[in-house]
């Protein structure tokens, strides 16, 4: 029985594929996008999060922490010395207000499948299923493959949300058990892709080409980040590439700032603190560009 680190399970999801779905979020990501909306997904290990608004300053965590990372200052401000914290979780055990918790938990395939089975009736009635997301779910390949196989045994529709930055052998092995790939394209320019995400887009585009050649069902998803990848040139290039591969649909996901608070919870600094939400100025042009290429376009998932 395989095991993996999962940081969230979202029930009754309606934006991660068709119908009503259960989305399983696996921890760990190879990309370091400067605009990352889910920083809690990046590290592959369980990690501490602190919700300051829940804290009642009882001091229990200060006494419990073996490393002196939990502190209450003289001005009653609750702080964490994140350099001292080793994610031992001792503070979480005594935090009755749930201001401290670990993001990420080990699950076996059977434990996750037991959760999935509770929602099977909703999949059947809505044409839904299960989506594996992240982070990058293929970084835990044995677990992902095992889960996909179990789902297919029960005729459950499966989707994998991926950046495509993974060894082809992994994608090829899971492809037979995946009904839909939600495939993220961050930028078509390799140099800028490296600058903004830390990795080249060459293996991403090559893996996409191979999946398309297998006639897999693929939805291209594009995060729209103001000033980074929303230029007309990049958007048109992305749509041209989508059409070239014989794919039919592209989804544009406007950046919003709802994920910025997560950085504070994790004791991290947001790399782009002044990033604005995408204003939609080019919507009509984007719709026309997609129509001219015979592509179905969707705004948001």
C-alpha cells in the first residue's frame, strides 16, 4: 500500500474538472513561480502554519516548543522564530484555539480511497470524479499511480492537474489511467519561464506534445499574471501552440490576491507583494483570438 503527503482534500469541488469532484492536493512542487498562489504546496514535507487571528495568547505553545521558536513578546505580540522551528508539531498538540496546525499529513492509498468512496453518488449524478492536484502530484508517482488504478477499477472519472515538469516516463505510466489532464502553461518563452518559475519550459512543452500525440483529453490552463505573462504576444503564441497540437480548449485563470495571506501563515515573504489582480482589459481581444483559431475559451476553472 502506497503512502503520500496530502495537504488538503476538497469535497464537492466544481472547478477542477467536469461535474462534482473530490480534489486531492499532494504536497511538493518542482517549480518556484514568483506569483505562487499556494505556497503551502511547495515543500514536500509537513510544515507549520500559524493563524494569528485565532491565537488567544494562552502561552501553551511557548511552554511546549522544545526549540524556543514560539514566543510572546513584552507587547503581547505572538511571534514565531521560523529559523528555530523544525516542524516538530509539539505546539500544535496544545493549541486549543487551532491557531497552529500542520499543513500536510501522510495518507495511504486506502485512506484516501475511503474518502473518495463517500462521494461516488455525486460523481454518478453529475458526471464528476476525482482530481489529483498539488503542488505537482506526479512528484509522488507510486501513490498517484496506485490511486488512479483504484479509481478506474470503480469507473471513477480521473483528472490530473499538472505543470508538466516531470519525467516523461512518469506521465506515460499514469496516462492510461487519466481521463483528463489539466495542463498548466506558464509562459511560452523559455528564458522568461526560467526567470519566473526557476525551470525551463522545454520538457513541459515536449511532454505536452507527447500526451497530445496519444490523443489524451487535455485542457490547457493559463494563469494570467499582470506584467509577467499576459502580453498579447505570449497569449497568442500559447493559443497557436494549443491549436497546433490539435487541442480544442484553453482556460485562462486571472490572478487574484486571495492566496497572499498564506505567506504570512507560513512565515515567508511574498516575492511580489505589489502584484495587482488581472483587470480583464484584453478579454474581448482574447475571445476573438481564440475564436479565430477555433478554440473554446473559458475564463476561470
